[in-house]
C-alpha cells in the first residue's frame, strides 16, 4: 500500500457521518414577522406560531390595522407597519395577496436585506371552473421574491395550510406536512424547524426555488378537493 493509499484510507476513516436530515436547529428564540398578517392566512400563521411560544410581529401597510389584529389575537403578538416588522424580525413570512406581492417586496428591499424571508404566496386565478394556477414571469412567487430581494435569503413554505384550521382555537393539532424550498440548506432547516414547532406539522425539504411553482400551484388542486369534500385538506409526504 502506498503512502497515498494510506492517506486516502485515513481521510475516509475520519470523514464525518452524513448529517441526520431531521437534526434541526433550535429556533425558539427567533422573532417572526408576518407581512400580510391581517389577512386570513397571515393571521392564522401568527396565531399558531405565537401559541407555540414564538415571538411574533404582525405587519401591515397601516400600523394601526396591524396592532388591531395583534390585539385581537393576543398571546403577546405585536403589530407594526411592514417596514418596522421587517427590521425587527429574524424571519419574515410573506403572506400578502398575490396582486400586491411584487410592489410590497420591492418597497422593503432595504429592510429585508440579510433577513430570512419565507414566501407562502400562491399565485392563483379564479373563474367559473374554479381556482387555477398563474405562472409569474419569474417562474413562481418565491422566485419573484428572490429576484426582488437579492440581499435576502429567500425560501418558500406554508403554502398548503388552511386558514380556517390555523385560526380555529378549538383545534390543537393540524395534521399536515409543510413543504420547504430554498437554495441554502441551513436556511431551509431553520424554516423546517419553525414549521415543526406547530403541533401536528413537519417541515419537509422539497427542492430548490426553481421547483416552487409546482408547490404553489398545488393549492388550486387542494381548493378543488375542499369544495368537493367539504374539507380543509392538507398534505402528508409518506416514507420520510
């Protein structure tokens, strides 16, 4: 055996074992801001996260409206305008309506610089046949966010959660997985860990942002499921 072979074998022996994909960081001390926190989805996420012990700030274009929503929920949630919410938060969830998505994020580029941004917006249209997916020029809402926020760390998650279930105080657990997409493993794992703080949920890595369109579009299918079966359907990823 040559010295080169010995060195290679020694290097292999010292190689660290593969990281457990479920070994996620502690995110309990992070402040979560919710842009669009006065809408059904944003308010539901704010409620669930605060109920799990997370510090939450609700953001809105009008600080008074945000504070009113925060007061309605309680649980120590604060309200502020979108810019202040972005500045004060470690993680910023984007839950604004699709038609205001681009303008909202473009106006907050400076405040969101360096922040971990979680986009949960679903570009959808509606007609007599029901909901259908829209295809943004950038490919998805998440990719639009990444293009508008080059100094932020953009991920995508929380697309498939029922606002009705999120806001229902009688429901202790929501039986669903949260598909998380992003470019950086450490950022994705932070979002997975955040999702895992909500009883009944897991955060599951679902690819890079280029795959966000399929995840966002699936909401149109879930809306069809819910209408047919009078349900609030979620998703489970099996064998993981």
